[in-house]
C-alpha cells in the first residue's frame, strides 16, 4: 500500500512539472514567434491552395461564358435560318396555291370550251342499228315521225355511230345540227319518246359525264337532292330546303360534296 502511495506521489510530481514546463514555454517569446510563423506558413499555404482553386473556377466560368456566348450566337443563327425557311415555305405555299388556282381556272376554261364546241350536238341512244345505214336519214325519220320536229338534211351537219360494233347492242348516235336553235327544238321534244327505248341527251365531255353521274348518285344517297339532269351541257340538281326546292347549277365535285355534307 505504501508502494502505491509513493507511485501516486511520483506521478503527481511529474504532472506538476509538465504543466510548469508548458506554462513556462507559452510565456517564452521565441516560442510564441515560432508558433506565429508556423501558423502564418500554414495559412499562407492554405491561401495559395484557395487562390489556385478560385483561379481555376474563374477559368472554368470564363470558358462557360464563352461557350454560352457561342451557343447564343449559334441559336440566333439557327433562329434566323428558321425564320428564313418559314418565310420561303409561306412563299412556296402561296405560289403553289396561286398555281393551283390558275390551273383550276385554265382547266375550267378548257372544259367550258370543249363543252361549248358540243353545244350543237346531241347523243341519241336506243335507236336500232342496221347494216350500211344512213344515220342522217335515221335521225330525220325519228324527228319527223316520233318527236314531231320538222327536220331536213339542211338542219344536220353530220351524224355517226360511236364505239365498236357489239352484237345485239345498238351503238349511240352523235348528231351535230347545223344551227343551235334546231338542236334545242329537237332536244326539247325528247319527251315525245317517253315509253320507248330511245333517249336524247346532251353530248357531254368526260368531266361533265362524271359530274352528272355523281349528281345522279346523290339523288339516291341524299334526301335533299330530288333530281339531277343536264341542260345545254350544264349539270343541274334540284335541292330541297326548308320546304322549298331550288335549282342549283353544279360545276365541280367539291360543290356536290358540299351539298351532300349539308344534310349530315
């Protein structure tokens, strides 16, 4: 037990001596200067590192600013190109629309001219065909005997069958009259052929034929369209609306589509 007290006293003595040494060391000016220099050196070293890091960040930021400026420039160029392309596209669309309208107008003008050249003509169907026949004589006989229209050779320009001969089927006859008023008198009296297999029609262009065909289909498909016919090469439909009926001259498939759509 005495040995333990002696060890404790020795330890206590050593600790007291160490504390006294530290206190004396802290009061020593040279040691203070040493610590100050050591701290300054550490701070300076740290500052160098921080400055280096800051400079590196500044360089990165400058690089990013430069890249951003380039991107803005490229974006502006792309925007200008896009505007230019959009402007050119609009010009192309306007030009295409203008050309389409011109083509439509010219096509209609050609169609009207083609139909006009047929204004003195009619198409007669259902007339029995004979070998080595004279179609002028056949039409004159038909007009005088069945249609009650006085007709002579002077009233006809020419007439002929159209299409290839088919056994058991009479081909239609195209008749061109010498005068428009004679042609009109002939076609106005076609009602006298009712009850026979013979019919008289306007001589239509392929376009007008298709237009008439579609109009006649609408008579079956659209309850508003009551009838469809041609007169003087123009397609006319009878349209019912609000308890009344009105005649509409049709010049295009789009117009027929509009009439059909209005009932939906």
